[in-house]
């Protein structure tokens, strides 16, 4: 079963984020707290949305997908960015990942999103093979850019003053 996440899912989502980070060899980078996730998913201005995959027989949480809308200046349309897709090891190969992706694809169609994009680590061959089996196009010509930490602060310190738009009233 695929369903929308609820507030009660926050501890499980956080646990799966840490499991995913361990799998991706970066557990020290998974610092999100339950409070941050609660605000991001269910606050006054949600930054993201999440789906939960449950085992039909036991109701046990088997995986999740966390996504947010994006916008393309080239097409002039919205799209979806999948931040995380994770299925627990004991549930892999049972259809939960495909069901989550299919539910997200249906959300794209329902909302008129032209693009559904995400990143995958280059060494993660089993996942890449799974994505290819679904017809996913890998965009090798694009590189992910990231600015964080001290370099982000240094660049921000060089920012000119941004003038607010004039009020007409």
C-alpha cells in the first residue's frame, strides 16, 4: 500500500533517512531532526511531501519517497524533484520502490508536471539498473553543483543589497 505520510510517520521517516545515508556511506551528513521534518512536511508552509510504502499484510513501513515541486524556465512548467526514495533491504524486490515511483509519476500527471527528476549515486549500480528498467533517462552531460558551509557564507557576504519592488498603493 502507498499512502501519504502523516505526522505519526515522522520518527519512521527520520529512521529511514538515516538508513539511506548509511547505505550511501554518508550517515554523518544525515542531521535532520524530527522537528525539522515535522516543519518541512506539515508546517504552515510545507517545503516537501512524502509518501509511505507499507506491507499489505503487516502494515509495517517498508519505504518512503520525499519530493518537492520545481520549476523549469525552459518549459515554463512545474516539475517534481525526488529528494529521497528508500526501500528497506528486507523489502527490496517486492515492488515497493516501483509502486512509490508510479504513485509519484501519477502525481506528476495529475498536477501537470512535465518533468520528474532525481539524482542517483554513480556507484549505485543495482539502483541504476532498476531505474533503467523503468525507462529512466540518465543525464550524463549534467553535473550536480553544491555550495554549502564556509564557501556559501563567503559568497553570501559578497551579495549586493536587493531592492524590494516598489508599492503602488
